C-alpha cells in the first residue's frame, strides 16, 4: 500500500521481480507540489526516465515499458508503430522504409 500511495515509488514491471524503485530526487517534481497535492502545470515530458530496479531490469518510469530514454513515450510508440509496418520482404528490395523509420522527425 505504501508503494501504491507514493508517486515517487513504483513496482518493477518485470513479472516475479517484486522490487520497488524510487525515482531519483533530481527527476521528481518540486517537493512542495507533492506535499500539497498540487497538479503540475508542466507540459508533458518530451523525454523519459529510464530506471533500474537493482536486478538489472531497466524500464521507463512513465509508461513502465522498455527503457527508451531519451525519447518520450509518445515518440517511442510512434517509432515502434512505424518499424512494425516495415515488412521483411520489403527490406530486401529497398531500405527506404527502414531509413524513414530510423529518421522519424522528433516533435519538439
């Protein structure tokens, strides 16, 4: 219950791990915002925070998926979608789709 009620601590998403991770203080919101439960007026993060539970499980703090810092979760999902659309048989004929996926513009 302590982990679930603390915004600066999350469970490692790796099945069977059972370790909790605290987001480093340098990455957290202002302590006064947390104490007073003030919603953040900051825009969504453009980068993500990769964390390690101590058992070698690296994951993204925001989406609990595979670590993908420094790009943000939305950008990571867009890139994953783009590369999933490239068919292996097309790779033999042309590298254009792969180059497009690898060079996807960053939305700032």
